DNA sequence: GCTTGAACCTCTAGTGACTACAGGTATTAG
DNA sequence: CTAATACCTGTAGTCACTAGAGGTTCAAGC
C-alpha cells in the first residue's frame, strides 16, 4: 500500500496533494493558526486525520471564493459553532460579494479604456503611438477620474 | 507667492499633490529607478522640474491602467525613444489587456457563484447555512473546477 | 534674530498570502 | 545498506507601496 488508505494518518505531502495546495502552505496555515498544531510521529513529522483534510478543503474553497485569510478564520469559527444563527456568515458573504462586484465594475471600466486605446494604435512610431499619448495625457482617455487601476486588480 | 509658479523648481510635497500620490511614493519610485535621482537644494531637499511632473503623471497613469511597475519601466523606456516603431508598446498593451480580460472572466464566474450561494441562505442556523455547506463541499457549487478565487483578485 | 510648526531627510519594518531556499533529518524502496 | 525522496526548521523574498522613528531644514510671524 502506498498512500490512500482511509483510516491511517497521512503525511503533509498527501494532505497537500489531496487539497490542491503545497506542503509549505499547510505549514503556513498551521503557523498562522488556521490549522491546529499537527500531531507528530516519532520522527517529528506531521500526521493528519481525515478531519484535517476536510478543514483544509474548507479553507481552500473559501480562499478560492476570494475570502481573505482573516475572513476564512471567521468562517471557520462560525462553522465550528453550528447551532448559532448564521446571520454573521451571511453578512460576511454579502460584504464579500459587494467587494467583488465593485472590483468587477472597476475592472470593466479599465478593460473598456484599454480596449479603446489599443484599438486606436496604428502601428507607426512611438512618437505617434496612441497608447503612449494617452498615458502621457490623462485628458485623452475616456473619462476624467482615475480608472481604479491597480486597486481594481487587488 | 506660495507654490504654483511655473518656472521654479518644486518640492516633493507639491510634486506629490500634483500627481495624486504621496512623497513616500515619489521617494520609492526614485529608489527603484522609475524616477531619476532628484536634484537637491543646499539643505539636501529634492527639487523637481516640470519634466518630472510629466514623467510622474505618466507613471501614475500607467499604474492606473493596471500596468505593473516593471511594465511601466518598459513603457517609459519606449516613450524615451520616440523615433522607434511602437510594436513593442502595442504588444505590451495587448498582453496587459488579455490579462485584464482573463481576470474579468474569472471574477465574473466568482461573482455568479457567490451570488447564487448567498441567495440560497435562508437565515437559519449555521448548521443549515447554505454558505457554510457550499464551502464545506465543493461539489455543491455550480461547477467542478476552481473559480479563480484569490488569483482573480490580483 | 528667534521661535515654532510644517515639511523634509534617511533607514527600517510592515502589509497579504504565500513561495523559495538552505541546511539538516526521517522514511522507504530496492 | 544505500540512495532517493519526503520531511523538518528558520529565514528571506515577492509586489507596490505605506508607516513610523528620529532627526534636519525651511518659511512665516513676532
């Protein structure tokens, strides 16, 4: 038998591969307290149970949804108290959704502007390049305020 | 006279306020070589000309368009050689546009999923909370691969 | 000329969420 | 028994700034 037996404790490598992350990330999550300190075998290597696989899948999935690590921490805490009302979960998720929607909007504006600018370049010298021109003079682009730019990408 | 005379050299504070950034950022750009080392007055304080205002506006505008600092470095380099053909500018901009479009797509998928999940929560206890449920089990969400998540937000 | 407060200086460290590496130990297949 | 692989700890690097400490210079008012 190599690995995927279902009752035995597993090592960090298998935990990582089963949750689509890396051993380094697992150790990092332990360090910042998203995962509890792992049990160790005689050789001081971490051994995990199925429960940890589940917890880590929850974490990865929440991160995949774009929740910050701090938000994931709160979500885990809530998930650990199933009898409480879920208003807080709901609020957290709605706030995150609003964030995502706002980013989406800014990114859309950015794309439109970029598309327009790129389309106007006629492939001549830099001196007449529309892209450089627009970057040099904000008045030349579609609207008067900032586009959201770097922030939209975060 | 306080500040905005047009021929005199200006200080870092005015440069910053005229380009919508902070003195710290200006010093940072100088340190990483986006701005040349500034001239100094007798008291060792940086003095800038209009040319620097223009250059910094270009930088901020490009950043606003979501270009990375490294891309901005290349764009500045190209803008400094106006007689060369602008293929490279064009390529850089198109690559960036493609990046933005991909992010946009992933973020849209994410939003849809989040919207659907949040809508299904009926405000009861955590034990029955749809949001927690979906986070606990990937199979419950709309599709089978990752949504792009944290990466979509960068 | 002197004082006061704002603006400036340098240098270091912190952010978020990992990732990568160095230098060593444990496990395991053959 | 050996060699390859997986694991360990601890530190530093990523990106694009931002914040702070601790000190200097400037400009205005008296």
